[in-house]
């Protein structure tokens, strides 16, 4: 039973990194495009369920960027200095959402758990993934010669990536 969340996390991490690799580092810049599909070319109307559900959930967001990947609509935006991606099915149902931020925006209970176990490491960034069944935090940490990804979910913490550098410090 414990293997299912681990497998789900591995799939989500792989999907996140593949999407990240396909998009530019400027994907959340208000003046850049989120993906190859421009908002003008996207077949998403203000009458679509995805758009209506987005507006209902995020009424104060402006300048969001929309893209389409397979049968999903993706809205990316910045809200309170936190980068967000909200993913809807083709029928407008929320599939999942992802928040990306620094240590400062990381919820205190997650930061405390990671820092208590990895006190010699610095938190460089974090992702918070919300699905219909769970919330998963992926926290990137570094020290002088290594970097790790720590998965925090359902009160459990697990190291899922661990890399070492023998050439130079990671920072």
C-alpha cells in the first residue's frame, strides 16, 4: 500500500521535470509565453467550463497564460509571489494544481520537518502538488557538495533524489 504513493510521486516528479524541460525558464514571466501555444491560438473560450471554473476559483488573477497539453487546459499565473499552474480536464474539471515557491513561502510545518532532519542544508525551492486525493510537497535542498529532493506527504518524509558533486559546490 505504501508503494502506491511512492509510484504516484515518481510519476508526478517525472512529469513535472519533463514539462519543465519543455518550457522555458521564463514560463511565468508576465511578458513571456507559457508554452508554444499562445493564448490567442488556444481554443479556450470564456464560455468553456475550464475558464469559468478558473475564474470562480481565482477571481483576482490577471494576466494568466493558458496552454493546452493533450486533453488538458493549463493556466499559469503568479499570485502573492507564488508561481501556480492549474490543470483542468477537457471537460473543465480540476485535475491538479501545482505551486512553486521559495523557502519563505513554504508552509511552516513542512519547513520545520525538513530543517529538523536536514539542518545543514539550505532549502532552494519547493513544489506543492494538490491532487484530488492528496497534497505532496517536493522540497529541493542543497549543502556544499550535494542536492536532494525531499517528499513530504501525509505526515511522512522521504528522500527521493540525492546527487553529489565532486567538481564544485552546488550553489
